[in-house]
C-alpha cells in the first residue's frame, strides 16, 4: 500500500498508509532531537503495533521513516 502525507507543519510530518490503519509521525522535539513513531491500529492485519525512537538528526529520523514505510507497506 502507498503512503501519503497526512499532516505537515514546520516541526511535524505525519504519513498515513492508504487504508488508514497505520501512521508514522516525525516530530522535532524542543531539545532539537527528533522523535519518530509508528502506530498500527488493532484492527489492521497482523494486529496492533507501536514503536517509538528518538534520534539526534533529521537524517537519522528519515532513515527510520523509510524503513517503517517498507515494513508496514502491506
């Protein structure tokens, strides 16, 4: 399934999978680090999933987003 940007501001971007069951959010924290989380709804195939990471750079966060988009593409 494809991903599209659902919400975008100067400090936050959220992608949503086309079926609406999975979202990935990347947010700049006040301390300058970047928080990334994936949230898969319980009704989604494979059951509920949630993961979270905090990294030092936007580039590192972008790598995690890309990885999760591939992992949760189905």
